[in-house]
C-alpha cells in the first residue's frame, strides 16, 4: 500500500515562500496524476493543484494561480509545491495524493503551513 509523506512546511511571513515535497513509498507515482490539497482549520479539504504524469500538464485552483507552482520528478518519485507570495489565507495543512482521489487512497499526515500577517 502506498504511503505518502509530505514535508517542507513551516512558519513564514506574508509574502514569503515555501517549497513542499511529497514522497511515496510502496508504490510509484508513475502513470498517475498527482495533486496537492489543503485543509484550513474549520474548513473542508480543498484542491490546490495537480500535475499529470504523461505530459506534465499542470492545473491549479484559482486561489493559487500565479503564486504556486507544481512540479514532479518521476525518477525520484517526488512531487513538489513551490509556494510564493504566501498570504495568511494560505495557512493550512497541505497534503498530496492521487488525482482524482478515490475513497481507498490513503492520506499522509500532511505538513503544516502557517503564514503570519
């Protein structure tokens, strides 16, 4: 069974940057579209963006367009989320997972991103 491990979160000031990483063990990302998601306190988990395996086509939620960049390294089985121009409303726990997510896809522990105003 695949295990997803997110890392790279932290505390930054408004306007700062962070780079999140997602590693998989137990199964390769190869052939799968991968997505980033986030869940803010008291809110439902929401989609942030995704990257297709075949042609690296990337798509983003409107809230992060122009500020966040997704990339992947298929050889290393890693997916990344570069976050620039961070805002307090980006504060959340960030997760990676397959896209679209199915009920059987496990979630990792996520990584906390906190943006101070």
